[in-house]
C-alpha cells in the first residue's frame, strides 16, 4: 500500500458503538489523500445506537489496506468475538496491513482473531482483564503501541488514537493541523471519565451495570480463546 | 415535552461535519429514556465525509422536541445559512424546545434563523467573528450557556457540550455515569487543539486554508443577516 494515499478500513459489525469509529473516522477523513472505508462482513447497512450507516463495503471485497481498525460495542462485541468468518477477514487484512488497530473492546476482537499474542494492548477500562485469555498483555494506557499494533481505550479514546496513527502515517505536523481543525482542546465538564477519577458512587453504579453483561462476555472470550488454542 | 423522556433532534443538512453530531449523539443515546432523532429537510439519507447516514426523518414530521441541535460543516454551513425552509423548521422547533443548541458552525445557522439575537454563543474558533452580523455575542468558551441557548465550539466540543446538556436534563450524576461509560478522560497526543496553543506554523497553515473559504462564508452570513433584518 502506498504511503502517500493510505487506505484505512474500519471493520464494523451490527451493534458496534458508533463513536468508536466515527471519532477516528473524522480524524482520518482529513488526512490528505487517505481513503477511509467503512466495511462489514455483509456490506450494506448497519443500525446501531439509533443511527443507520449505509453504503458499507463487504470486507471480502477489500484486497488490502494500510490500517485495519476494529471498534467495539456492548453485547455486539461478544457476537463479533464468536464470528469465525469475520475474524478470518480481520486476519487476512492484518497480514499485510502496516498497522493493526482497535478502539475500545475492539481489542477483544483482535485478540479473538489471534492478532494480539504477546502484545500489549488497550481496552475499555471495564473489560481490560479479558485480554489475558488471548495471550495479550492488558495496558491501562489510553493509546498503546506495541510494534505495528496500536490500540485505544474506551469509546472517546478513539480520537486520541487516531491522532496518534496520523502522526505515524504522515507526521506530527499533519496530526496537529487536524487537531486544530477539529478544535480538539477537550474540557470535560466533570472529571468522571476513568475509574480512578470518577466519584465512588458513579463507579459502583457502572460496575453493577457491567456485572450483568460480564458472564456472557466472559463466556464468549473463553470459547474464542479455546478455539484459538486448538486452531 | 416530558422531562423523563426527552426528545432530542439533530437538524442535519448535506455536508454536515459528522463528528459534530455523532459525538453528542453517543452521549445522548445513553441518557435513560431519551429519544434521539436524526432529521433533515428532505429526510432519507445524507452523505458526508465519506459516510452515508440513512433513515433520517423529515424535520416537518417532528411536532416538537426538548432539545434541537444544529451541527456545523465546512461549505455546507453556508448552504444551510441560506436555506429559508430549513431555517423556518429550526424556528418552529426552537419556539417550544426547552433548549436551543448547536455545535461548531451550527451557531451561525442558529444566528441566520434569528435565534441568537443578543445571546452569547460559541462557534468554531475560525468563524466566531461571523456571529456578530446576527446580533449574537461571540464567546470563546468551549460550551456557552445563555438562557436556554447552549452552544459548543468546534467539532470535538460537541462531547463536552452534550455532557453539559445531559447534566441540565437529568443531573450531574447521570452525566458523570455516561462520561465514565464512554471513558471520556481525554489525553490528546499534542497540544494543538486551539489557536492559543497550536504551534504558530500550524495556526498559519490553518488560517491560510480557512482564508480560501472565508469570502463565500462571509457573503452567505451577510446576505442572511440582511434578510433577517428585513424580515
């Protein structure tokens, strides 16, 4: 793939968390010459969070790319983790990509595809511990680089992630130019964005909520890890 | 409109900057009970930045809402500023909405609709000076509240904006819970997100780029301001 006109593919699945990819997509779409492609196993349209994204390409139609990026999602990630055809497409694209990447729980999907063995990786704070069954090393960083694997933390980390990838692809000045254009000088009205800074009652409420999703997710991860070990 | 199940409408137009609304949409979609609606003058689909958003409602079909939000866009904003039918729909929804809001250059569209007379408002840093012809008072804040008008600065300010609106609608604990769920603890890899912090060469490059768009935008603003004064 050309360094001057990078092809960046977001590998989507039904129920994906939209900001996991719309955030980085906005950054990449301003990278001069870049082709940014939304794709899924089936192509067509995906509805998620009340938004319908149409015109998606089929992953199988894409011969190769410079960056493959897997976003995350709530229950949807568990389905992607168990979808062998989807994982096979990721492995195929990853084999020749310059960068293999994810945002949020997308790193669990990369793990299920066998792409994180021995690699440090980021993940949404609530699900980081589920990287270990895939042989990955959970890293609390917001953006984590290990070789050609670049992963971002939960949802909004995708913007920090994408600026980091742009700096890799095109230099820090291009990344800074995009940062200024999208006025990325964040000023959250509260300081509750991580488990370390959230008020204890807020964290407890989030952990209660996540506890209901944990058994299904843990089972999906363990089954995928077994298949990976057997394969 | 009910306080318990707020209806939030994003008024879109072709060429809108997608992160201006996908960022706040992700926040609002996690507000318990909220109905978040993407709508445009024509309904159907809008393509922008290489993404096709389908299933949009027609603005005229929406009888009322709690929050109306207008995102911005590059050249597209200039078209919206001059689209009397679109502006009339905004005025109609704004007349009964609890909050009249915008992200990025969406405040210029609110201004063209006559909704910012005498109000302080935010805007993308590069275009703030164009609020004055509409009788608005440009404010450099990232999120600016004046009465029931809440406006955000450029693109990524939409996330800070939406958390602020959620705190208004449902309290700070709900906003903090959403902030933690989307791991909004931003850590930009560079400090170039505002004209005050960007390296001078980066700012100069952005200003050169914006200078080519300025005459058309300024003309659209001046024409809309004249129509507003005459109307």
